[in-house]
C-alpha cells in the first residue's frame, strides 16, 4: 500500500497590499499638521514667484550656472556653501529626531504633506472612510465612475502644478509659465514637469504608506538615533489594559479608532513600530474617545520610554520629559549644530563677491616688442557675484617696470562674469625666466571690494 504523499504548500514571498482608508480626525495635532501643510506649500508654491533685484529670488539656473538665493548669488566655485548647507540641514534633522522622534515625517515630510492633500481631495469626492470602503466594494456604476474620475482629475491637476513649480526653481517660472501657455515648452522642461508630476501623483495618490514603509531609508535608520529619552508616541499599557468595551477593565474600550485614523494602518497599542511616522492622529482620536467616556486624556500620548516606565502622574511626567530632553547628548548635538551654523554664516558674511582667475597665454611664452620691452598676454576671468554692477580698475605689480598696455578699467553688471584680455609690458631688467607678478582688481566705487591673484611674467633669453 502506497503511503499518501503530503500536500504541497505554496508560500507567497510578497503579501498583497490591503488598501488603507484613514478616517478623518480632528484635534490639536490635526490642526498643527494642517498648519504645517499650509506653511510648507505656501513656501514651495510661492517662492518661485517672489522677485528680488529684478529677477527670481530663488533660482537654480543650471544654464548660466548661477544659484540665486535671495540676495546671494552662488557660482560653481561656491558649491562648498551649498554642500555645507545640505549637511547642516541633514544634521538638524538628526538632532530633531534624537529629541522628538519622527516629527519631521509626521508633519513636514513632502510624502506626508501631499498624502494629506490627496486624502482631502479624496474625501471631497468619495466621502469619509466608510463611504470609500463601500465604494471600493461596489461594481462600476456611473456614479462611481464620476466620483473616481473627478478625484483623479483633481489629483492630476495638483500633481502637474507641483511639477511645474518644481521646474520653476530651475527655469525662470514666469518664462516657464509663458512657454506652457503658448505650448512652446522645451523638451527637457516638459519632461521634468511630467516626471515630477507623475511621481507626486503616484506617491501621494497610490503608494502612500508604502513609500514610508518600504522606500524611505530614513524609516530604516532613524531607530539608531532613538534612546530611552526620545519623544515618541506610546500607548499606556498599565492604564489601558485589559481592554473592555463596557469599561469594566482598563480605560481602553477597544474601539479601534486609533487604527482607523492611522495613515500607515498600524495598531500603536502593540508598541512602537518603525511604520509609525509620529503624526499623532491616534492621539487625537483617542483623546476624543476619552472625552466621550469621561476619562482623562493621555491614554495614547507623546512621551519617552523612560517617562512611561516611571509611571508618574501627568504633571510629573511632563516635567521629567522636559528635564531629560536637555540631556548631555542633545546639548552636545545642539552645540555642534550651532557651531556649524555659525561657521557657515560667517563664511557667507566674509565671502568676497568678486573673483579673479588669471590664465596666461601659453601660445607665446614672452615676446619682445618694438620698443625693446617684453610683453606677456593674459586673460583675466573677472566674476562679479554681487547683485549690483561695478566699474573695476585692473592693476599689475611685482616687477618695477610692469604696466598694462591696455585699458585698465572694465565694467561688469551684477551677477555676471567677463573674460578680459590684457597685455603686460616690462623692461628687460628682470631676470630671465619666470618672474612673479600679481594682478589686483578693485571696484572704483568701493575700494574694499578688491581681489588679488598671482601670476608669472616670462622674460625670454
């Protein structure tokens, strides 16, 4: 008799995503979150239209290789300042994470902000959570097609406007708007408008929590910056358990509203999880339930692991949290951040808005002219990074008889560069070979605006 073979088991390596329909929630943290949405988007959408000194105030003009940041003009030679600014922003994010966990993710991250906007649009067309779930289960009807179609058209409009604004930071936005209105948009501009718009539409409209859970690297390494005194969202197990809808156990009535409002679909009562973005929607939902059942707020709250373990009264817990937030680790981080910010600010303040490069004509090492003098030819690359134009005087020194054989005054507009060919002549009194000289360029209307660059003068044998 043959033994019965075991049945094969199919193990799926990827679980199908279940749609998450967050319930709308009201409360102080929801108000704060929307305030951050309005603030960040007012800055993002508004800055490209702000004008300063007759040009766009914030413009990363890749074509002319000039970065305009309000009154500051940075050239490729100033890339170190942009790099330092990015490092400072990253360090600031790490410092905030050490103190308050993932508040950036919950309130100001572009993924969170645009997901909030797209969810608001979705609610306008399809209703709140229960209505959206019912609509998902329905077959395709004229009403469903109209609601879904209207929602996606609105999403597409927001996404395209976002892509247009993004490109407006690299191409003058007024020029970009004129080209878009006349259907004469350049190929690269059109590509990036559509690309960034598609990314916004896909990330905020379709992928949502998957970006935070699977694509964002910050969610993976942020735990390395946490410790027992980092402010996180936690559930008070001692107070809430055992759960009982009839209020005969702990304060938690197991209504699951904290799960229904969560944009990543987790249950915060199971403990801190990497999917938690710290948005505090569960706090607002739980506080609303506590109001209805006559219990104090704070069953789910912002707290530290150390404070929760101490099981103190609310006032004592807040005092403990505030005292331990200013711990040596945070103070050290804060001092380093302040020092970096001060160094960057000082470097920008002391930066001379005038640059000079000297390139000697290598085609002629040095030649004797009609009057017996020696002549060398140079090209001076003068760069005026200030917003205002100046007239500059060029002077040469280093050899007693050295003088310019050309006009010694040049004029440069603001935020412009100019290649100035100059001829330097000197008597044959110098030694043969290389003789050190210097070029100095000085603004006639501002003697403090001056720069000097070294060069060599060749005297042939």
